[in-house]
């Protein structure tokens, strides 16, 4: 599923930090990811200015003061992305009022096709809370780098379209914009809800 070694390195570093974190923080277990960890030293995230599904420019500073649950993917994704966004949506629905303290954010890795108009339709499927963000190729490349996201276009045979190989991680960022923890796409809505409640 991963075809470019160089592009994988930042993502593998992230995974390596999780593995290292396990040694120090083995008290909690989240089904799916199998673990959740505190991460002190690693730098994930950073400033960005992108365009939301309503065509409004949004920067990271706009989300300060709230937790952010950020997922990178693309709306044409046939399986993992919609499933993961569904898990986020269900977990937040279960949280009741606490969900108001978390902004779910979807950042596209496919800005070529994911225009604000496309994202507007797509995000609506997951509920009104979601912010969908797109931008120029350069803006998306920069935010992918900051979050150690792996993404690579994969032409599909003969069909004239393409898919995207990509890492699949939900990042929980704190009200100060710093990484709190992250989850992989196998986490269940119940486990995610429980862990989010514990973290915020
Ligand atoms: Ni996907």
C-alpha cells in the first residue's frame, strides 16, 4: 500500500514515537489502535491557512481555545476515509455537550478534486460540526509535512482517474494547538468517545 520509501519516513517516525511511547505509557488501551500514548517531544502540527467548504479562509489560530480532531484524506476515497469520518462523527454524537469542545476537521490530500464545493457536499454527510479544508497544492503539501502525513497519487489502470495512497491518522490537538494524542482508523466509535472524554 505504500510505494515511496522517502515519503514514508516522516510517518514511520510518528509510528516509532508511538512505539517508544508505549514503553513509558502503557496504562491505557484503546481497541483498534491498541494503545494511546502521551507524546512530549515530537513536533506534529503547526500554522496553516486553508479554505473551508464555504470558501472562507481559515487559519489554525481560528481553532485556538477548542480541541481539534483532525483527519487527512480525500473525498473520492472509496473506503477508509468515509469510514473514519463516520467513526469521528459517531463518537462526537455520543459525547453530548462535551462534543462542543472539539472541532472535527477534515483536511484534503487531494486539492485538485476537493474544491470547496465538493467538500461542502461531502462534509454534509458527516454532520454540521465538520470543517472541511482545502487549499493550493503548495498549501496542502505544507500542512501534510507539518502533520507527517503520507500521501501519494496512484493512477488507476485505464480509467483516467486516480486514487491516493495515504496514512490514516486522527490527530487530537489541544486548545493551544499542540498534539495531545492520535488514533488510527481502526478505533471504534465507543473507544474514541471514551478516550476523547478522558483527554479533554
Ligand atoms: Ni482514504
